[in-house]
């Protein structure tokens, strides 16, 4: 697990689920997701905490979901990244309301089923 992800876990206290609601298991561990694609630039030289500001706590299944969505519907992918960035900016654990918003989104864009 990289150091940025460790710091984010300490800040956001995800309690065994990722920011898309996928349960964390040995086969589905936490993973860092860049909400702002690295291909557009890495601003770490300007902001030492850049990776903290543009990341989301996902799992392997969460990463699979969001990248499958990117291939199917890029606008929906961007909208979901916006939701993740809004959560990131709170610097607090996700709320019930946040997870309701995500649940509604996932129901509207069923890329694959949760297990």
C-alpha cells in the first residue's frame, strides 16, 4: 500500500468499504484512484500534497467499475470522479448521504454487479 493511500485511510477512516461501497477483503484490497488522470499532468512539484487532493479510496472492484465506466460512458466517468473529488475535499469520512448519492449513481450506471 502506498504512503498516500495510507494517509488517506487515516484521514477518511473508510471502515472496510471503499468510496463506491465495495467491501474490502483479501481479494479486494484498498487501492488509490487518481480522480484527475495522471496523463493530464502531475503537479506534485507545485503541491507536495497533490496526490492527497486528487485521490479517492477505491478497491480493486471499485477500480474495475470506474475504468469500465470510462470505456462505456466518459461523461458518466467524469461525473463519478466529480463525486469522488467532492468527498475528497471534505477531509472527513464519507457520510450516509454521500453513500446514498453513490448508490443512486451506481444504480443508474450498472457496469457490473457487486458481489
